[in-house]
């Protein structure tokens, strides 16, 4: 039997200028959300096991710190990868996020919001300035998606995943405190359209998808028929909630 060739490292589907506009807009939406939280809402549990809203925000800030400072990038990545190797874990992402939560736990919520507003413009600039040669290179570590290891390019991580991560955690926080995330077609809708196309490419089967709500739309013309809320679609693909049939196809966030 001939061994099946590994798929090429995943590239971003959307072009860079749009990716950076979406990143900037998502950071701004998260800033407004965090700044508007009431004191008691920071301790609400989220869909992320063991994480409160405060923990989630600490991780989100950690990712911003990674892209706004080269020492932070090198320090966080080397520490988490070393911890993963010591634990014989296949990937380091859980160690990275736990490190970010711990390192930002000492901030007051006001300081966290202040750091978010100060660092997100730097993070966008850091992401925008990455050279094309680096963006096309493969990350040194494989990523675990749907129980399988796969390879990503730096461009897929910086242009797509870092924005999706903020987007999904914004939904997590809103769900935890019962707040409407107020999705908009010109922002959330563009993120979701990219997610739908990646999902379709990952499962490779005919489908008819109707996503409801301001950020929804219709895709496909045949195969399994799926109708549900656009944000719920994203939550299920991310592993938050029950997912059967084609919805069981994991997409990274």
C-alpha cells in the first residue's frame, strides 16, 4: 500500500489587507466588551473548562502580547514548547494559554483593559509587518485539529487564527454573561464566510448550509442540509456544543 502524502501546510484564504482590517476591528470590539464588563461579570464561568471571564481575558491579552513584542513572542513560545516536551505532549498550545492566564492574573481588570487598548495597535502593526517569506514558511510545531496533527504556515496563524481566537472568546464572554454579541455582516459575516469555506474544504462533501442572523448567509446546493444560527455554527465547529454529521468537522479557532 502506498503511503498517503501529507497535505501541504495550511495557507490563509483571505488576502492580507482584509485580514488586517478584520484583526483591527476584532480587537476594537473586544476592547469595548472588556471595558463594559461589570465587576461581578469577570468571575462568570465560560465554555472554556476551568476558565472564568477573567481567565479568558488574560489569555486573550497574552496572545496580543505575543504579537506586540518580539521578547514576549520568543519567551512565551520557548517556555510553552519546553513544558510540552517535558510533559511529552503532542502540542504546546494548552501550555501556552495556561502560561498567559498565569502571567496576567496579577493585573487588575482596569489594568487588563488598559494594556489591551495600549497593545492591540502594536499587535496589528506586528502582524502587518511580517514579511511574505516568513508568512509562507511552516510553523515549527504541528497543530492538533479534530484529533489529528496538521501543519500551518505562519500566515495562516497570524492572518486567520489569531483573529478567530479573539472572535470566539468574545462569543464565550458574551455567552457567559448573557450579552448579545451584536454580530454584523461587514465584520462577523466576513469571518464566518471564511470559516464556512474552510469547513467545506475540510470535510469535502456536498452540503447545503443556511446560517441565520445578521452574520449569516447561504452556501452550497446539495447534500446534507443544515440550518442554524451563524454564531452557533462557529461554536459547534470549535467543539463548544453538540456536533453531528458534517458539523462534527473541526475547524480551528
